[in-house]
């Protein structure tokens, strides 16, 4: 059994873990930091399964700050530092019927008051700009059975778009972190956070016992090696509870399986080629008025990625921390069920977009949202009663677009700062993403 010692160990080299490690090293260069991951490289967990989309069209102030400062930082990385992230403002188009539009009016006013660059499109304009889209189902019996909503309005988010999640994780955060002297250890699964008495050991069986102050003093690898540090960050996303629950720490995060379905066909070329929305002359990212079903255009190879759908009745995926060493962890399974597309999403989408009729599914894959069960926002906290432990998780399906802000907030929490400084000098109260003093306002724009 070997032992190694660090100031900080970040467990999990997804985008949250790498952004955290980079900001820690960048602000505190003297620290000896290790990032450890069970995968063979950074960003191979759910970061790799994501659609890589970003937006600022949120109604909650917290989401607005986290996502807009992160996007601005990513733009700076690409445009000023010259790291290609394949970042493009292809725009987001939220399609809605009259009732949904009325319900969202307050949120729209909020976005306008916050100077978000959005436009409201009315039905005629939508039909003119996207002739392939069916907007009215009043005389369609199949559509009535499916409960389809008409399209009367759209909110166009101009500062929203796509980027390559692998590139921001590896080509920027990991590369810069290593340049600053940060260390990485891959293909190493952590099976246990080792709890120790905060003060000296007394030789009592089962130490630390109830009355003793506690800290995480080490982590144990699958091979039985111990890695020691003053502070451990758990940034293991959907897997977070496997390490935290055995210590009695609840991250309020549950894994929810999410699949993406890809259709590639030359028939889509005309639809994907659209001059009305962005410099790339591609159709925007669509959000349909049903169950947050969404569609990412990938113009260069005539394909689209489809995701979303009703989650009622879909179980959270439970993993038992006692099974952490098992090879068949359900959270490692990235297969998707094509029937979810064929009997659910396809029936809805092919009514809105008849160009999809009878096109076969080309491929599909799945990942797991680390879903915060309180308000679907990231969680960054130090659990009460345990020293040396910080949890950074709960991307909740929008972690790419919030990652830089989350990394800065985690770094500020490490230094016990009341406020984190987000990109552009924006101040953010660190406790807002914690558990005990959590202060996250309501979000209406959920996919
Ligand atoms: C299908 C899908 C689509 C998505 N689309 C978007 C999108 O368009 N936009 C957006 O902003 N977000 C999206 N997300 C969410 C986004 O991918 C995440 O929020 C983001 O990548 C942050 O991830 P993370 O670092 O918390 O987790 P991960 O990337 O999963 O990283 C956790 C890491 O921990 C490692 N790990 C786990 N357990 C252990 C252990 N015991 N020992 C060692 N290492 C361990 C894993 O190998 C992994 O690398 C999507 C997610 C999914 C699943």
C-alpha cells in the first residue's frame, strides 16, 4: 500500500472538477494539487455525453449570473486566448403556444430588464423563417391524441449556442492546470473517503467515535492505496452519492438518465441551411412546446441530435455505495433505448417537422444528469461537522454552461471567502449555492 500527500485532491475530472482545479491552481499556485479520475482521461464522464449547448435565457438571477459569466469567459478563452472551443452563437428558439407565452411573460420581462438579447417572434414570422415547421394542429386528429400544442410565439435567445465540451475541459482547463504545475492521476477509482479524528488519534476502536471532531484525511483507491490531503473536493457528478452517503453526507443529487438520438440524412440539408438566425446560416437550437423536447442542429454532416421528453414515471437511477467496486455500475452504462425515440419523441417531432417522417435513427447514447432535487441548480458546499471536504456537483443538465462560475465559487469556498468573483468582476455570494443558506430563486425556463 502506497501513500502520497497533497494540499488538495479533486476527485472527478469532469468539467466541474477541471474548472475547480484550474481556478484553485491559478489563484493559489503554491498548492500541491492532484486531480484523480477513474476514467483514462479528463471529461470522459457525463461531460462527454452532453449536447454541449449554452444559453442565458433563464428567469432566475442565479442561473443568469452563472451561465452568462461562464459564456463570457468561454468567449474570452476562444477569442482572446485563441483556444478553439468550436463555440458559436447559433441561437436558441423556444417555441410556445399562446397559453405558454402568457405564462412566461413575467420571465420574459425579467430577461429584458436584465438586458438579455432576446427577440419575440410571432407566428407569421416563425412560419416565414422556418417553412418546414408545422405551427397549427387544429384539424389534425393524430395531433389531438398526442395533445400537441400549436406554435404561436417563439423567444429567440441571441447569445446562446454550442461549444465542444471536450475542448473546454481538456484543451483549456486541463492544459492550463497542468502548465501551472497541477498533477493528474487517471484510471484510478476512488472507493472510499477515509474519515479520521481531527486531532490526534487516541487508539479508541472505531475512531473517530461520535464525540470526536472529524475530517476526511485520505481517500482510498480501488487498489488499496491511500492518497492524503488537507482538503478533498468531490466533483464526481452523478456518482457523488457513492462516496458521500457512507459518511452521512447528502448532496441532494440524484442521477437521472438522459438520452440523445441522432438522425443523419441528406434530406435534412435544406432544413439545416437557414439564413435567418446566425452567421453560420444554420437553423437554431429548437425547444418544442412539449416536455422540453429539444433539437441540436449539426449542419456540417446533415444531422440533428434530439433530447428531452416527459420525465414523469422515469426513475432516478439508484446505486448502492456498497457496490462501488462492482464492474456493472448502472451509472457507467451509456446505452440508450431506441424505442424511446421511435414510440415517443418521433411521434411528436415528426408532426412538428414532417421532414423527419420515416427517417431512421442513426445512433443514440445516454448519460446521467446529476440532478439537484431541490431546485435543479449546482451545489457547492462544505458539510457540517466534517473538515477537509467540499462537494461540487449537480450540474442538473446545465453544468457545461455554468462550469466556470461553479469552479470560481468552489475556489472561493476553499478560501472561506464570502463572495466569489465571477468572470467580468461579478460578485456572487458563495453560500447561495450551499445547502444551509441556499438562496436560489425560481426558474421557469427548464428543459
Ligand atoms: C445527455 C446529456 C446532455 C447534456 N447536455 C448539456 C448541455 O447541452 N449543456 C449543458 O450545460 N449541460 C449539459 N449536460 C450536463 C453536463 O454534461 C454536466 O452538468 C457537466 O458536464 C458537468 O459534469 P460534472 O463534471 O459534474 O460530471 P462528469 O463529467 O460526469 O464528471 C464526473 C467525473 O467523476 C469521475 N468519477 C466518478 N466516480 C468516481 C470515483 N469513484 N473515483 C474516481 N473518479 C470518479 C467520472 O469518471 C467523471 O469523469 C448534459 C448531460 C447529459 C447526460
